[in-house]
C-alpha cells in the first residue's frame, strides 16, 4: 500500500492542522514485509512545547480515511 502521513498539531480527535508543509511528507510505501518508513524535512523550528500527533491516511486518493493515529510524547527540552 501507499499511505500519506503527516504530523499534526493537537491530539488524535483534536486536529489543529498539519505541522509544516503537507508536501514535505514522503508517502509511506509498504514493503513485502508489511513495514514502511519515511522521513520528512520541515522548514520550521523544532518545537519545545505543545501537543502533536501522527496520522496515516488510507491512500493518496482517500485522504479522508485515517487508518492510524498516534499522539506523540511531549517534546524534550
């Protein structure tokens, strides 16, 4: 599968928008082992406070369906 993903401001269920530019996030490409990974280079400072989460979309053509959502730990200082 191919799955767009983004880091968002807020928490799962309380989306406050994508952190950085949406096109900075490389689409996850699931391999034959069932795993995927990607990096994102964002032109924004690393946050030192706030709430953030990651969501994974069903496909590039179905961004409205979230198949995974995970709250991130608070940033360390």
